[in-house]
C-alpha cells in the first residue's frame, strides 16, 4: 500500500502594508486566532509551542504546533500532535510599501480513519477556502491598521 499523502495548499495575497509590520504581526503565533479562518483558539503551552483548536469538516481538532522559524519575513511551524505536516508564511517586500504574503501548508490527520473521512468530505477544498479567506482577512486587518 502506498503511504498516505498530505493535503497541500499554496496561496498568496498582495497587501498594502509595510512588510516588516505584517511579518511582526504574523510572528506572534497567538494572532492566528484573529486572521486564520477556522482557528478558534490559540494557547501558548511552552517555548514556541502552542495548542490550537481548529474547526474542520469532521469536527474540532486540537493539534499542538511548534514554531521552528520566525524572523523578519518567515514564520514556519510543524504540528506535533493530531496532525502531520505544518505551514509556512513568507512576507516579501513589494512596490511602494506593499508586500506579498505567501502561505504554504501541508497536513493530514494522524488518525488514518479520520483522515480518510476528512478527505471524503472535501478537506482540501475546505482548507483552500479557509486559506484564501484567511489571507483576505489578514489583508483587511493590515490595511486597516495602516490607514488607522
């Protein structure tokens, strides 16, 4: 039997806000609750380790995530429980004080039965839709702060 494949998405959004401000906001993983659609709570449980409560097509899941990298333009994490995979958000400078935000994520539920159920109900489409809505929400938040 072949190994289970990860669900993967890549999405980008141009934001009319300074890249350093967007990267600083993203760098505080607790802010994920504000901008990531489907993230219902984020609890810091250790040095660069967080417990998230996520909405999914098969109900609530509560993976733990460890931030592996955070600098002036990259935030990268892996899931350490419940979910295999992780994510990366990269902020690149654009023209006239704007930036491009690129989100890449891959995941699968560690419980194979639940992962198959999630695949059957369209978790990849669900994740892509949430990712697109999340970057749109991030764009709105960052551009509103720039104006305000």
